C-alpha cells in the first residue's frame, strides 16, 4: 500500500496507488510506455509465467501506470483488488467471464445504460449466456427470477438514464441468500457518492470514461473485487474453484484467496480476451481521480439547482432526479449515496419527441453527446440515440421514452445552465 487505507477520501484519491518512481523519484506516476519488461534471469521469467511471483511480463497483462490506477480505484471502493480494461463495456464482460458458461444467466435490472441492455440482451447470447431483465424495485421479482443457472445479479447504483437509486442492501440480501455474486455498476455514482461493497456488492464495475476521468478524454473500465465472495462454497464457479489447466492445475480460489478474482482477471481474462487499458488512458484517469470529490460535490450541487428549477417550470411534466424531495427514491439517498444523488437525470418535456429534439438543438452550453460524467453539461435524447436499438417497451422500462431527455449536469455556473435551458425550452415549446 502506498497510502494508509484509513486516510480520508480526499487524501486517497490523490495518493492511493502512487509512490515516487523508484528509478527516478518522479513524483507523478510516469506513463510507462512499454510493451515488455526485462526478466532478471530465466528463473525469474519462469516464476512470473507460473504465477509464483508477481511482476511485469507484457503490457497486455500488467503495466505499472495501469497498476497504479487499479490500486487507486480498489482503495477508493474498499475492494481487495481491481483490473482495469479498455472500456466500461469491456469491464462488464471481464466481470461476467469467470462466472458464466454456456446456458448460464445473469439477472439484470431493467434500468441500465442503454448500451448495457443491448450487450446483455443481444451480444452475450453469442457466448451462450443470457440475461433476464427485472424491475429491481420489485424485490420479490428479483428473487423469483433467480434459478439454478443464475451466476450473477447485475444493477447500477444510480441507474442510467433516470438517476434512480437501487436499494443495494435489499438486492445483496437476495443474492447472498442465493449464493450468487452481486455486480454493481457504480459509474454514475462513483465511490465518492456510493460504496457498493459496503452494501454487499461482490464486484463493482466502472466505465472510467465518465466521472472518474471526468473530462471526456479517454475510454476505460475497471472491475473491483470485494474479495469477500467464497468461490469454492459450491460447484457453481469452476473457473475460480477448480484446477486451471492453463496453469498446471492451479486453483485460483485456493491459491489467491481474496485476490482470486483479480488474479483470474489478469492471468486469464486480460491474457486471452485482451481488453487491456493502455498506459496513456490510465494516466488521464489518474489525473482525473485526483479531483473526483471536488467535482462530484459541484456536480451534485448544480444538479440539485437545475433539477429544482426544471421541476417548477410549467414547460416540463416531471424530473426524475432522486435528490428532489418529490422523488420516490429520495428516501434511499441518505442510505445508498449520502453525499448526493449524482448529476444524471431525465426530464419529460411538454410536447414529446418533437419538443425534445428542438430543445437539444437549441441549447448553447449543453453539448449534445452520447456521454455523461464530463465537466461539461451534456444532454441526449435517449430514444433517438443511446436507447434507439431498444423496443418501445424496453425504452419505457429504462425510463427513456420518446418525450424524455437525459441531462448530465456539469460543473459550470448553475445560473448559466438554467438560463441556457430557459431559452432552449422557449424555442422547443413555442
Ligand atoms: C458509459 C457507460 C457504460 C459503458 O462504458 P464505456 O466506457 O462506454 O464502454 C456502462 N455503464 C454505464 C452506467 C455507463 O454510463
């Protein structure tokens, strides 16, 4: 550990994972722009390849800049270890890969990032996996959906696009009872607002593309392992509990204990799927995380002001921000994300599809982009973009119907954001 894990969040977001460079004393984490690493001798190389010694072999597997980021995110999430990868979607596959096999299923929330709905409802079928989508506010339905072939439960802490909050304690109680890991996508909340492992999550996945990097420069993902799940408790997770032929019959759970999932992610996942994060991306994300708490506080403060203003405006029907006292999710905020409900929500605009499209085109400060968690304020009409591949029913279930726009509130002056929305709403509803 480079930083005492009992330090406060603001200290850890700067220091965790980062030590002065042993070769040069460089204070900032260097970008180790190298593919390979020289072995001390043949025995050293053999020990590394046998997983008997931890070290650097080849940057598809491990890289010092990426390792610093992995340690920082694991520390901020309160996890045992983490594996970074090339995007948030890569992280989702990396999280499921050790758990699933043909015929197995994941129980997923119906309120997820649109791309995840597509990945889970279409693409993973090619691997012989399937997803069952359930309303995660209906805890009995989640319980009922789990069967003998279920290998994971998956949800977002603050759900895209509506900013709805998932009762992680209730969901983890259900997954625990079934002996199944809970995977929480913590992209929209970040570990500053929500720490899913404290609410029973087994794995936490991130699109580091969003708030962690914070300024829309690089894509990346991360899988954090709580280190708390007993993979050998039954025969459901043979990749982790049974002998691995590619490593002379080594059993990951037995050999690596709480780091089993992380080692598997590197030694099998990155080695064979190759969804590796590059050191440049890790550098940008390390820079971003240094100011995470400062940005998140401002994101939340601005989101609250903008959401209140929009809710009171007669040109809107409703605003889904969980930070508003009127939200059915408001009561979950102190429990799940005590520092605020994030900065992502949807607005129903009077005038439906046409008014939404006009609003998007009339805004000046807000950028019309398929992204969130930028310092800049962003807007998207989900039904014509990110959620376009979904059926009308899926769109409604995901809170992305035709008359709804999604806002990602940035850290500009809130008054400027409100003025921009005011002039654009005037044009949209004229
Ligand atoms: C963006 C996003 C993803 C996908 O991440 P990429 O980095 O774009 O692959 C997954 N989940 C959530 C909640 C997201 O916002």
